[in-house]
């Protein structure tokens, strides 16, 4: 079996490719390298540089590499950017998916794993989010992911394709230091960056109805997420299945708790600056993970401390110096995937 991994040179994608290789599955990567790095990939994995918007290129890759299934991770994912330029996000995330599915249909590739997001839910008023929780995305990024799920489902029913839509919660950590997240757009690497700059990270709101007043999120180790993709690929190899599944730990951790643990792991206690709430930030976003355990026999193996420790090792490898003590506040974020 050979799987095309779009966005496979990115942070999550490179972990998925490594997990496929470890599981004895073949992989070929298509990545425009706008945020990915080809040197993340294992030796012997072909990397075709290009965009999923290039239908002729996608068809050629599927044909030339005799691809049996697609794992689609290539997408834009910054919430604020999506609000500022929704047309760009719909083109990259929805039109890119349409072109990819069109090419897969032409090549008669009928196994598809789609990278979705907990952003499809928006701000649900529930303690644990199940796959049946009403979807009401609150930004264009989340909208594009929900539209992508609809498109995958519609094409599957029209063509007999099997699919698994994976709704990621907050992804963190690193499988190896070399594969650590190189962009400071998620909470943990963002706090590392502020420490390195001698600044205090900001927390948006400390008056939520949560145990410590800060937002509660479900963090998932990137290696566990990669294993979920392998489990989905195996399921599709064995059966034509159609599933939409949460990928999280089923445990909530507050933003303040994460920042405290970062201080413990790094040896640099962190005192954040508390700012006003941001519009649209839900108090609690935590997955129910019963379905993925039942359907794919998958559950998370790593905890939050392991996510922070592995991310910190990767950060040190890249920067090779300790962060300076905390100083003045800057506007950091606890954005979700």
C-alpha cells in the first residue's frame, strides 16, 4: 500500500509519514513547502514539490507512484488569518480539496483520510464534545473544515470511496526533536518563544467558568495523532468505511496549567499577563473519544508533560540556548487547531 500524504513535510505531516513508514506502509509526499521542510522526511520517501490546486500534477503523482489512498493534511490553519482573508482560505482549503478529490476519482483512488478540526464545533455548550454535537464554526477556518467534511462525504457516497474524517483537537509535542513544531502559532511553542525573548506570555481571560478561570482545552500529542492516521489507513485498507471521529485525549487542561507545567519543565517559572477575553473563545473544548476507541481501537498514550518535554527538547535543538528570564508582556495566543 502506498499513501499520498499532502502537506507531508509539515509538522503534523512529517509525523504521519514517519508513522506510516514504521507501520510498513509506503508513502509519497506532495507539499508546496510554504510551511513544510523536505528535510523532515525519512530517507527514501519521495517528496513532490507542488500544490493540491494543480490537478494535473496531483493526477500524475497518483498515477506515477501507484497510490492506493490519500491522507490530506495540506491546508491553511491560522484562525486570525482566515478572518482577514476568507477568500484565500476557501480557495486553499476547499478548492484545493475539490481538485484533489477530482484527481483521486480520475485515478480510481478510493481511500481517503481527511484532516479536519475541532474548529468545526465552534463554541458548544457541553462538557464533552461528541461527533454528534452540533457543528457551528465561528471563523472561516472552521467553516472550510466543515465544508471539507461535507465534500468528502458527498464524493464518497457518489463514488463508493471510503473515508475517515479526523477532527483534531489541540496538537502538541514532538516524536523526535528534529520533527518539533517550528512555528510559534500554538500555545506551547508560543510560550517558549516569549521566554526566549524575555517576555511574559499573555492569557486572554481569567474569568471563565472553569476551575482556575482560564480556558480549558484538550491537548493531543502529535505522535498519538500520527498513530490515529495509521489506524484510519489500516481500517480503510481492510474495509470501505465512512467515519468522522474526534482525535483527542478526552481530558481538559487549562491554559494556566499548561503555562505552569512549561515553567516546571524548562526550569524558568512563567508568570503570564492576563488580558481581556477574546471574542469567540469558548470556555471549554474537550473531546469525547469513545467513538475512535471503538471504531479504530485507538487511544492516546502520551500526557501533557510528555508533550511539553518533547517540544522543549526540539526547541532547544533549534535554538541551542536557554530562554532569558521573563520580562514585559506581549500578546500571545492560545489558539486551537
